[in-house]
């Protein structure tokens, strides 16, 4: 039936869009002007204030007090969902253009010790999709013979925001070895919901209405810690950073459910309203280790990086008390997360062109930590059935850094692509529209365009880099 096809496509799309937050793709976001163009492959060689995130020990190389604002960047993303039902294929596209998370950071000295502060959006994502159909004719209601006229309205919303504010300390143990620590306070919120409504005209003057809405929110406040070490060898820089598990201080969640079926007759009309607040909630992030190296090649630099994150056993993000949705059915949604360990690797090249111009090219893998049987806020189905979802991405970037007497210009772009194929079981408004299983493929493409300007006091903080810039071309 065409309506079932339409509903399946958009319900699967709802699951997919809500999961596109990519919180379990650990290389999905990058911070710091040059670190963005190097895709974060800078654990052993970071030379901007992205070091507060990538390797706090590199702060010990700073000579003077500095201040920087992350280059402004714009994000263009495209989502394509291919959904196969019987002989028909359905493809849905969604496009978005927006700014990306920014970073503000600076360094200072206190009692002879080197410190830095930083504030940035670790992650920010928002999706708002609405769809309405005109009235069409099809046989969609099982208890009514013949065709009916129907109209469908679908709403999908999801917003995730994770803001970090932190302080970094670093110290040189000798001429070659330094250590550092960054502590970040995280303010996290994930909220959204789905709504699916159908108006059906049948018989001569009868109208039936089906509507199901779900909304949720989860808040979490806590601490992230990063411990870094750097070693400056002969002809190569090494670095290692440990990301400690998330230390949650306070959390809370809410859940709401609304279902209406009317005009069906035969005593089948329903109205269910349920709301829960102050639910116990948990947010977890695993332990990780990154190692990297910066290898000078003449006046150029090769950046190498490997990063590992541990998995997490299945745990409940939050559970909702059992409640009735019909005379014979109860619901107790349990939104859980189950993560596997992942290893990502990447490389970047900082290419010397002339004394005031460097070019950048880089790539990085970004494997999803979601397990095959994972469920992460599958709110398109009131039964929170299992959803197999997790995109593996490949990131690429290119750009250049141009120095002028009055400042610096940073221009470039990044590209990411990933796809996943999964199966989900959907219950479409109960017994009247039946249930179906769908196999879908999701393709995600993202372009980012970076435009940054640094005025003179936004100085580069790595001394060896500053010395290179003093050299003039013959």
C-alpha cells in the first residue's frame, strides 16, 4: 500500500535523522584553526590552541600570552535515504547549511605556571523535518472495505548540544619532555520527538483520525579530563593523550507520549496521554588513548595519528515506567546504548610553499562505535525496538594558511562521506495499519568551508613555527 510505503520511509528516516548526531563517531568534529584542516591528526604536533583538546602538554611550548578565535566555518550536509519495499523504491533527501561549532581560547601565566582557557561547542546538531501530503486514494484501513481518502502529516525534531568550558595546565619537565592536563565542564542536552498523524475519509461521510506523538529530553552535567605528554626528539615530535571516562555530576530526563485514534467505530477509539519527568538518567563516554607524531620534511611537516576508544557494555540512558496504551497493551520504553571499541587513524601534511604560505591536506577514518544491536533514542517506534545503525566515515581536508603584515588568513574545506544499511521493525499506529519490516540504506555527505582571519596578537604559539616564519625566501 502506498501509505504504508510512505510511512515506513519517513519513520525510518526519523530513526536515521535522530541518530545522525554522530556522538559515537569520535572524529566527527575538530577544533582549532589549523587542527581543523589537519582533521585533528595533531596529538604529537598541534601548533594552535586546539591543543587544549588534542594534547594539553603542548601548551608548555608557548612563549607568550596568546588569544585566538576559531576560524568561521560553514557546514553543508546532505542526507539520502534509500528505502526498498516490494517492487517500489523510495529515495528521500534532506539538505542543510549552517555554521559549525566554534572555539575561543587563550593562554596566561599564573605564579610562573603556564595555563590556557578554552570554550567551544563539542557538538551541536539540530534537525526539524515536517511533511504533509494532499488527500490521496488507497486501501489503507484493514477494517474498512474498499479504498479510502487519506492525508498524512509527519514531524521529526531532534537537537543535541554539548558545550565545553575548560582550563589547561602544562609544564616542561626538561628540554624535551612536557606534561599537561585539561579539565572540561560539559553542559549536555538532547531533546526531540516525533509526530505521525493520518486523516482518513471513508464511506459517504465518515472521518477517522490517527495520531501518535513522542517527545523526550535528557540533560547531563559533568567533567571530562584529558592528560597529555609530549616528547621532542631529534627530527620528530611525539605526543600521547588519554581521554578519561566521563564523570557525570547531575542528570535528568523527561518523556511524553500522546496517542489518539478516533472515528474508527466498533469501540476502537483510543486516547492516551502519558508524561514523566525527573527520570533517572545516565550518560557515559569511554576511556580513550591517542598517539601521534610530527615529522619535519625540510620546511614542511607530516602529521600522523592513531586513536583508540574503549567500548561500553549495554546500559540504559533512561527508562520510562510502564503505562497503558490500550486495554490490552502496555509500554515501558527503555533507551539504551551499547558501544564497541574502535580504532581510527589519519595523516596530514603541512606543506611549505613560501615563507608566508603553507598548504594543508589530510585524511582520517571515523568508525562508528555503535554495536549492531544498538538502540539510541529510536523514538519513531513507540515500542523502542532494536535499530541497527552506525555510520563509518572517511574525512578529507585541504586548505592554506597565508601570513600578511597585519595578520593571517586561513582558507580551506573538509569533506565527509558515510553510509549504513540496517533493518528496523515498525509498528504503524497499531492494529489498523499493521506492522512491517524495512531494509534501508542511508548515505550522508558533508562539506565544510573554513574562512578564518587572525590579527597579529592571535600569534602562533609554537616557537619552532615562529622561527620558521622569520626566514625569507631567497
